[in-house]
């Protein structure tokens, strides 16, 4: 299987510079910043009950947010709680158990789960005893399919002896290891000291235990990074040959994320240097045989993510790209976002408020949204662009019973400049993102975002590149 068959892509520096800007990552549409504060519990409960009635046999995806970290990485923008007190996780698990009971009360039989993801924070902050308590809790309330995809985010610095063996015994078969950068000076600048030997040991242990897909997270644009430090990091990482690599752009937003205020602005690479790092990384990964899946994800050709891209079954959800069919997502824990049917529902973002709602016997929801038919149509076109790099117009018209040219007249007009620059091809049968346009797929998708076009105020999004 040849890379060109799976993932044609061209890195055009001039076009990237011209069109780079800020925009959503489209892990959902409408995006989470469009959710409205207020009661969404009634609609969410109705969506769970409707699912049981109409889609009971369809698999369910589960996400559990575990917010605790015992040190703060200065670059991080996740919802996290820094503490060295492992006892706080016991209290948190008490409340997760209450939330699970409230959710599962809406089902007559246990829903079958095809996908589970533990995120954070640092899931491996939990002791082995606490982790096993959580897993027993989940298995007692949900029916996991035999081939369920179970993944966990791992911090090699915070991994107890036996933790990976425990996870493997409960069916975990995927992991994502936070690396970011291997240069010691960069690690000190972001307060994440993680020797390469530590990361390699976790990766090798995971492989020995049967984890069939291991992802490494890298970030470009961190303080004190350069093309040379990026080259050195890539050389080491590629020697490990991880199944997947996520290559994220560092978004420096100190006004939003307090830990980033500890980063010296003068240490952040200039835009030209950052772009050069990205070009080096992309070129190096492609030359090493990795497939460009989309946005910031790469995978070996034999990995299921690359196979899903090749077969046209790639999906996108709150955890990024996925091989699973577009299934309902029940998300548990502070700040977690569920999507069931047409309902998005987000939990309380503050731990005290999350606990208070559960003490009152109610779902700990703070905001959400019920998507309209127009939302669903636009989510579908954005999904096709980001996952397949094209929209088959005739099939889309048949699926949604619309006249594509008429329905998206304003959107297509906005695509003209992108077509003139060679980022997209538009005709009566297809809208296709070209190999030159794939790194700017978010820019293309934004043309179909009705909320962006109509917004009186604009949210602060990360840079596309």
C-alpha cells in the first residue's frame, strides 16, 4: 500500500502563510462555544430515552474525564486540577458513581459500549486501586462489546507499577503518550521533565502487553524550540516507530490559560520558525512512511486510522479522529461533553458545582444545545471535508433531500477565493480539497459554519497552523 494512494498532500508554505488564521477544530458542530447556558437536562434525558427506544442496538461511546495532575505543564489548556493528594480522586470516584447511576437510570438494559476513552488531566494520576475501582464501576453499569476500543491517555512520569497490566486486563488496547518535545531545555521551559528513556520504556511495555495502537503527542511552537530541536526529537521518536503521531500547534493564550503566563513570550518561536518546524516535521513523517490522516494526525499505513481514511469510514468526535462509526457519546466527569442524538450537553466545569449538583440528585449539566436540521446538514458537510477531503454532491443531496447548490449558495460563493488559490475544486458533482489545501482543511470547513458567519462576537480560537 503506497502513501500516495492513501494520503496525497503538498506543503505549500506561501498558501499556508496567506490563509492561516484562527478557527475551530470541529470536534463538534455546532462548536462548544455556541452552547447556551441553562437547563439542558430535560432534553438530554429525553435523548437518552429516545436512544433506548429507537437505537438500543447501536453501540455507545463512553468518555470519562479525570481532571487531576500533580504538576502543571505550562503549555496545557486542558481542564485540570493540580494536586499531589491522591485522596481527592477517591472523592471524585464517589461522585462519578452517582453520575453513572443517574445516566443509567434512563436505560432498561445496559447499553453496549464499543468505545471507551479515559482523558484528563492525567488518568494515570489514579492509583491502581482507584483505577480498578473506576473500571469495575463502568463494567458493572455498561455492557462492553468483545472488540471494544478502549484507550487511555498516559503520562510516563506518573505511571504506577502494574498500571498498564491492569488496564490491559480490562481490555484496554490503545494508549496515547504525552511527549511534546524531547529537548531538555524545552522541557524545563514548559515544566515537563521527561527523559526519552522513560517514554521508550512505557511504549515498549505497552507493546509487550498487546496495546495494538500507540500514539505519541508532539507539539511545535513551544518555548525554546527550533528546527534543530524538532529534528532531534523526530529522529528519536521515529526510531520508536509509534503507530500514530499527533502533531499539535502550541496555542499561546495566556489570557485564557493561567499556566501559560509562566512562559516567557520572548522564548516562543517566531511564526516563520514555527512554520519551518511544521514543514520539517511533516516532510520527515511522510518520508518515514506515515500517512497524513488529517489536520494534525499521522499514522502508519497498517494502522486502523489510516485504513479508515483509505476506506472512507474515518470519523471525527470530541477525542479527534476515530475509526468508530458516528455513535452516541455519553461523557462523564467534570466539564465532559456528551452528544446523544441531536443533544449536546456539557457538565459543570468547576468541581464544587459538579459535586453540588450530584448531591442534589441531578445531572451536573451547565449548558448545551439541541442541534437543528441545518446544524446536522452542516455538521455532515464539515465532517466529509475533514474526514474524506471531499463532498460527493449527489450523494449528499440524496441523503439530506436538498439542492446542494441552492442550499449552500452563500457558502459556495465564499469558497471562490480558496478555489482560485488551488485549495479546493468545486464542480456540480464534488467539492474536493486538493493536496495543496489539506493542511488548511479547517479554513475550508469554516466557510460552511453558519455560526461564524452570523456571529456578532467571535470566540478566540487557536491558530489553524
